[in-house]
């Protein structure tokens, strides 16, 4: 389809290569690139996003001549969960705008192939204004940086974000720098492709009314980690509708997938679908509390294909002495 891949670890890079992407089609993000990872990629280097001066010097030493971008931390607040706000000045990502010209010169002096700048404000952003403020930071850097080959403007597009207002500002920035624009729209493309199906094994009332599910934070971590809200659809029929919290089986108060969801009153064994689980459901699934990861299926349009079999209990103990 003409897409590339964005990766944040050696494992993700190797997975992208295994899927058929070439090194030229992979962008490597993240604040820590270890010597082990750099040495493993020698001779098949992706486009490396430099996140700090230490990052830059290590890449220059171990991947000489690598193609690189410098990640700009625009020092901007954005309207999202604090764990997802990567463009704030106190976050661990990128370098502040005033440091960019010096590091660009250092990258060039050390023989790296400096291609341009990278900007990623955060994830699940719904406000056009957040992106426009980030683009203004890059606009302000042009005089000190000059023309570049690539502007990677990141992603973080929330599913409710209108994209059309961003087109002209992106094109104007590209014209200013004479650059190609890269985007990282991952979640925006695949979030709606994933559905977590859980069965209900009880209705319980404390001070709140719960449906007790056989899936929880080990299958879908985002609600516990980010306070993420996912749409819920009943896969059963019923007349009487009430508001429920959806709790998983973990012995954790945080194992709640949704709150105050209005659903028909179920019977034990009824199923429901938790939507928009496609971006992080599978990749963040855990074996915490010795819980096997669930069966994963793909609907091809003609039938079901097994992507990952239900994890057998015996596999939980592999590698232990």
C-alpha cells in the first residue's frame, strides 16, 4: 500500500524486516538505542531518529554514515493523557529547539547522513491547534537549520481528529524547507481493526455495579495504563438496560476496562465486544499473573485465519530454571 514502518526497538525493527519492509522504509524512534541494538543493525540500518547528544555520538560510532533525523521537543502542552504527551519540555523525548542547530552540525561533522527533523507531540490528540503550534516551532527553526530533505511530522492522530485542516499547514512547512513530509499515522489506521471479545461470568454489586469478564488488563492494558476509553457493544440481546463497570479477573483494583457502560442485562456466558483494540491490544498483551495471551483471529472477508494461537499454560514457564 506504499506505507513504511515506524519502530521503537530492535525487536520491532526486525519484525518490520521480517514483514517485508526494507531498511530504507523503516524509521527507528525512541530515547535509548543500545550498543547491542546498533551493532545488530550494522549493514542494514533503518532511518535513525536521534533523541539526544549521547544517542547521536553512539550512532556515529557504531553505525557510521547512517541516515538520521533529529527529534525536536517543541516544549508544548497538548490535550491528552500525561503518559501520552511526548512533546512537553519535561518529557524524555527529543532535544529542545535551541539545541537543534548545534546537534545538526555535530551530526554532519561526525559523518552522519543528516536528512532532517522529526516532531511527535504525543498520542491520541484530538485538537488541530496542538499540531499547528508544533508546526510553528519548526517554522521558527528554519532560519537556523535551512533546507532539509525530510520533515517527519509524527502522528498521534486521535480517531476524532479532523485531518483536512492540517493539510495546508503541512504543505506550507514542506515548501518552506523544500522537504518531503513523513507521517506516522499508525493508530489512526489500525485502531478500529481490532476487537477484544470477552465473556461475562457474573454480575456483582458493591458500591458499584460490575460485570465480571474473562478478559481484562492482561489482554487490553490501555484503560489501566492511560485511562483509555473503548466503545463496548453487546453480542447478546436483552431488554432491561443498566449502567455497568466492566472488571477483569486480575486481583487489581485497576483491572477495569470501562466504567458506566449502558448494556442490556446479560446472562452468564454472554459475550461483548470491546472496540478500537487494534493499535495496542495484541502488542501490549501481558502474561502477568500467569495469564496466557488469548487466541487471535483475522477475518479475511471470506473466513477466519489464526494469527496467534491461544497461549498454552506450559509456555508461561519456558526459560525458567
